[in-house]
């Protein structure tokens, strides 16, 4: 085995990955294994360490400790070889605003030494898939937000990377462009492309084969969406009340309430036995002078799961 060979067939494999900035941990003891062809989601609040993780995985910054292998290549020992196998779409628009759509694609083709003739064919395929063909002569700076992201994705895919890293790619994108974006992503695993993406949208996390929840630089839980939902250890009661904030605080004090979370005016209460707990919870609210308009049972959503597991992790509980 060479120094740059991967110890694993995974498309993404890290062990003990850590990075600090000015003494503050941004990523701590990160262990990731993402098989080839998988769509893997990384979910967490701002400051959780997602962008730092992507920059480490792409070889843009060096870790303090740990190992990184991407598509069989040691990123630390041989970053240039790894980068040829990687496509990275950052949150910031990185294309040249004073070049046209086509000129941006041509520039990227030259950067990755994609042969003449091959890059034009690939560029046309990507523009057609993203419904951008009619805008190939438009300056990138004059594109809408959604079109800019579709151009950025096309540039990222032009050299046919084996592993694609997408850092919140559809944030601020209109619904139509978001749908177009995902229609392109859906076809990639069948072509052998592994996708690792971060997203603030739980409906996008649901589309991933596996999801990892990240908090304070650590992975606090990972698994398929269904597996993660099972880890809540209960079900949800959705309360509609005349004072949702007060209701949240009142119910959070009960021992049988695992989590009490507001989604707008809807109060999601996680409890081990929802049907058995509902009468007592309703009585508790009534005793506090809170009128309950309705109570509906619900399966935990990924956002319910994340809030619960993040709270447990912060408080030192079991995750």
C-alpha cells in the first residue's frame, strides 16, 4: 500500500479529524465513512463546523490531527491528486461575473485540463440539464440567484469529479431552480458520483440516503432518516394554544416531556407515550391558564430529531 492509498473503499473516509482556530475547536474527532455513489447529508446550525469540514475534506486547509481519504487518495499527503477527483460548490458564488456563462465553463475546463471538444460536449449537456442553454451568452453577473447556482453546479461538474461537496447549495434559491438543481443531482449517483451536501432544509435532508447531525464541531448522530427518527424514543403531539411560548415553557418542566419545541405557533411536544400523556399535558396547560385549541399526534420530523439529539449532546445525555 502506498502512502496515499486509502485504507477503505469508501469515497469519503476520515478518522479523528480535528481543527482549531485560535484555540477554539471548529471540528473535533470527526469520523466519516461515505460509500461510493451515496447521497450523504450534513445537517447542523450555523457555527456547527460544516463549512470547516468541507474545506478540510477538499484539502483547502490542513487538519491539526486525523486522516482524510477521498476516492482512495490521501488528501493530506497528495492534495493535488485528490482535488482532481473532487468537485466543491461553496456557499459564495465563485464564478467570474464579468464573463459569460459559456466563458466561465471554458475557463474551468482550462483549469482542469479538460480536452478541447470534450469540454464543449460536457458543457452543453450540463446547460441543457439545468435549462441554461438559452443563457450561455449572458454575463454571469446578470443571472438570477438560482441561475448563478446552476452555473456554479455546471462548472463544478464539468471535469466529472468522483466526489461532489455541496455547501448549502440551494439556500436562497427560488423553488423552480431548486427543483432543477435536484433533478441534476438525482442522476449523479447512477454515474458513480458520491454527493456530500450540507443543507438547512429538512426536506432536502430527507432525500439523502444517510444524514449526519453536527453540533459544536462533532457528529452527534448519523443514519438513514428513518433510523434517526427512531432514536427520539417517542412520538410528537402538536399543540395549538392561545399562548404557545408559555405553553412550551410549562410543558418543558414535566418529566415525561423529552422536548418542547416551537415551529411558528405550533408547539411540538416529544414524549415517550404520546397517547397516554396527552390528557395530563392538556390538564397541565389548563391549570396554567392556557387554552388548548387542538392536539394532533404526529411522527417526529428530522428537525424534531435534531433539536432533541442536539439538546441531549449539549446536556451530556445519551444520543
